[in-house]
């Protein structure tokens, strides 16, 4: 099992103001506020991905250390979600497909082919920094067909 957290910087993108739609006001620094919560909880982000993060998008990550076991990293990822939820974020933990890939051409293609072959679509991908053995952790959030 491998876990990752999906969260955002909060709020909705649009609101109804009587008869007209009102666009949300976005502010620089909302992502920094989220990262500050993790730093203050002494969480080390091990791998991260995201899209439109400060525009009501999604920030996805897992936490831990390269030298830790999977169980330790999963516990730290849960602790990170708890810290964000305690600070008012909507952080959810998901189990994801994962692999430790060689740093070679075609390694990612083979992993994705296996996911597709198992009947899953790739929704999100998170690529991390190499572990102590030079393997590259990759996590994929999937959707079943």
C-alpha cells in the first residue's frame, strides 16, 4: 500500500450572488499558507504534484523520508493530512498504485501499460526524488473502467 494526500487551498471557484455568478478572488500566498502548516508540523514532503493550486486546484503529495519503510511513510502521510485538516483544509488520504522505477528509458511507459492493462485509467501521476537505492518512486491515482 502507498498513500497520498489530495487537498486544495480552500474555497469554491464561483458563488451565486442573487442573479449573477461572482468569480472567487484568488490571492497569492495561499499555497505558502498550506506549506507552512506542513513545515510547522515537521512534515517532510517526499513527492508532490498539483495543478492550478492557487486557483482552487489540487495539491497532491506524500510525506516521509527516503530511508523510512513504506509503513513509516504512510503513517507520516496520514499525519500530514491530519495536520492540514486540523488547520481547516479538506485533506483526504488515498491508496494509490505505485512502483519504484529504474532511471531508464521506457520504465514509466511499462508501469503505465501495466496499469492500463489492469483496466484502469490514469487520473493523476506523482513522481518523486530517487530513494537511497537510486530507484524513482512513482504513484498513480487511478480510476477503474
